[in-house]
C-alpha cells in the first residue's frame, strides 16, 4: 500500500466520521472459554490461543501468558500504526523490528507481598528501523505512533474498567 492507496482507503471513513460522529464509535470484543485446569482459550480471529499461568506463577510454559499477549498486542498495534504514519507522510521505512519489554514482580500476583503491585511496573517500546529517515522524521514517526496507537494510548491513559460475574445454574 502506498500513500495514495492509504489516503483513498481512509478518506471516505474520515469524511463519514466527521459527518456522522456516532458511526465512528464501535465496541471491540474478545471472548474466551475457560479450559481444563488453569487455562482459558481466546479466539484471536485467525486462531485459538490458550492462555495459562506463566511459569513464574506455577504454569508449565505450554500455554501463552496473557502478559506476553498484552505486549504482543502493543507491538502489533504500534507496528501497524508506525507503518501507516510512515506511509501517510511518505517517510521511507524499508524494514524494521518492534520490541516491547515489560517488568513484572510476581510477588504481587502471588500475594506474597501486599506492597508489591500486581501488573507491569514499566513497559518499554522500541523501534529498530531500516530507514534513511532524518532524525526529525524519526521523531515525528515516534510521536505520531504514540499518539495514534490504540493499545499504547489505552495503556498510557487507562479507560474506566468494570467487572461483573454471573453464574448459570443448570
């Protein structure tokens, strides 16, 4: 996809969203099925992923870790966003790698210490690009990728969360 193809695909959507703001609001959904032992199968659209305990919490390492999946979602979203920004601004990027690292202290997750928070304490996102882009263009790519990456922005400014549970009695 080149710059013109991207603009041609996005312009009608942008126009519609300006004219009909409610049409831009959608709800994404993810579903999972509780599995045997300590696991949950999640449909990713292309395949089924079975999530389980990380080995640091007693898992066997055969199931995917949901923490890894969160970082993978960030990498995927940031990579797609960077490509779209580069294409839109005609910044040459031949190839590249996107990496995310997150720091966890499992004492929180395993209730070993109430002082240790549950979850990532830090996440680092890095782009290693094969590009002739100037430092200014690279800074623009980074800034706009941060601004428009859905997963990045969700982590940076967490949404309101709620949880509910219901039991079906048979």
